[in-house]
């Protein structure tokens, strides 16, 4: 399938916009994950047989 120059530019612009919105969504999800992690109770680090952190 051959695309005209205009069609190719249009496809590229669509891809750029999809990437823009995907990055915004990723940033929102990362912020949500950070917030959820901050609300988790702290779990003590595991220790090996010598009593030192693993």
C-alpha cells in the first residue's frame, strides 16, 4: 500500500498525538503508583542468618 505525502504526514501526526497522550497517561499512572506506595505500611527488611539485611 502506497501512501501519498499528505497521508503519510497525517499518519505521522496521529502517531505523535497518540504518543503524547500515552506519555501523559503514564505520568498519571506513575503518580498514582507513588501515592499508593506511600500509603503502604513499611515492611522491615529481610535478614539473613547472621542478622544482617539480605
